[in-house]
């Protein structure tokens, strides 16, 4: 399974989301192999990941991505929101977590 954190430039914001997702997976004791990377909106393609974590204001910029695989975040700095989003994806995919 692969998650992509996506932002406008593929630098600071998406890197921060990537690090937050990694920490959530550690905190939830997820043992399944989940690859996490960060990219800019232009590099995100439908086949490049299973799920795309992106700030909700950029949703229209990634209209090429399948809507059902977008994880829209209202606040990329809200750790609780990121955790809830990750848990929702894990549950949807039947991936064990604590």
C-alpha cells in the first residue's frame, strides 16, 4: 500500500504531512508495509499511490485523481485530523491498528 502526501510545490507542506502520517502509523502500531512519500500536485497521478492526502483547498488541482482515493485535510497541522484520516483509511482497507 502506498500513501502520497500532496501539496502545491511538493516541499514543506507535503513533507510535514508525510512525517505526521508516519508518526500516526507508529503510534497505532501498524505493522503492514505502507510506503509514504510526498509530491507536488503535478506529479500525482492515479497510478502513483493507493491514497492521496491533500489539503482540501487543493482538491480541484488534482481533478485527475480518483475522488474515492483522495483524503482531504482541512488543516494539515492538526495532528488529530491527520490521525482520524489515517484511521479511516486503515479501517476501509482492513489494516490492523491499535
